C-alpha cells in the first residue's frame, strides 16, 4: 500500500475518534511490517488531519464555540531563580575583550510545578499541582471543551472517565506538536521571560509572581493568542504537517524554501505563490 492509502485509513480512524496511540496500534496489528513506522511521517499525517478537523469544527476560529475552549499546555516548573536567556543576556564586546560570565541556574534551586488554564476570553486559573482544585470549582455553569496535550496522564482512562462525569469535553491533540498548543507558544514563553533574573525567597512567592504576570496580560493578548492558534493550524495544513516552532512570517522566504525543500517538494510552489508580489498587492 502507498502512503495515500495509509493517510486515508488514519483519517477514517480519526473519524471513529480513536486516540493517536490506538490508531498506530491498529495499523501495526492489521498490516504488520507493511505499516508505516512510528516516525515523523505518520505524526505529520496525524497533525495535518487534526488541524483540518479542528478548523472545520470551529469555522477557522470564527465560531462562538471557541470561547468554550479551555486550553492547558504542558505542566511547567516555576523556579525561585531563572537566569536570562541567551537573547536577553546578549551584550556587545570589543574585539579581544573578555566576554562576561554567563549565569546558570543551580540544580538545588527550589521550584514548584503549575498548570495554567486559559481561554479566548482570558486567563482562567493557574494551579500549583499540589492543590486539589478542579475546573468545575472555577467554572460552575460554563460549557467546557478542555484542550490538553496527549501526555499519558491526560489521556488515561480514569482521566477521560472523570472528565465525562464532570460534563467536560476533551479536545484531543496531535502527538509531538508543541507548535499547536496556545500555552506552549504564548503563555509560558512570554510570562517566563518577564520573570527571568528575578530572585524569589520561596517557590510559593515565585508562583505568586507568575500568577500576577499572567493577570497583567491585557485581554486582547489572549484573543490574539487563540487567533494565532488557528492560523498555526492552517499553516500546518499548508506545509503538509511540517513542524514549525515560530510563525513563518518571522522568516525570510529563502529560509522557508530551503527548510521545507528538504521535507516536501510539493510545498515549494504553494509557498512561492503565496509570497509572490502579485498576491501581496491584492
């Protein structure tokens, strides 16, 4: 069987609402050695199908149901001290001048893990994971479509059963696709960069500073976050599921062509057409 046949089977399994792991396991059980390996090619197909399905369901982000989506990215550690990143600590030096010492974080620095829940309307909650709180205690009557990554703790049978009992719909997520999670490309990077180089006396103080930084973000930032999320989905489809860490608008066209030339030759004419001067003037 060719790749297009496997692509059709994967799409059919997604319509059956199978999880990614179940989809891969079924292919292996039916086709054996002929099944495509668990490599990036199959993950790319899954990401592309998921993006198209989500865009269709929410009318490319224009549906009012988008406001029902509560997105939670992966859990994140909040440290009492987080040094500046390379860009923040970059300095100009004269030729022959000694470079300043780069500060790194000690392994013994105290930390606490948190999970942040956001929606298009704004921040909902930031919960340290030792606190036994639920989304239903925060949102009593609001309809919830919960979007999380596909970590085993999120897709476990007990987790799914509990969400069903609480009338919370679970919106699945393609594997190994942090570029398709709002929290991972907006919330954590933006907020954490604000806290870099600051020192806190305790993990609780660091978490409080993180919460305050999240609350300081204006409402239009969250709206823009979800608008960009659906743009990322469309870009993923245009690039046939190719992974991208940042928006391609930040890259020059030759860089884009060179990068994706190594992955999919069919992409190049599409990118050239979209970036041609005639299309830009329209």
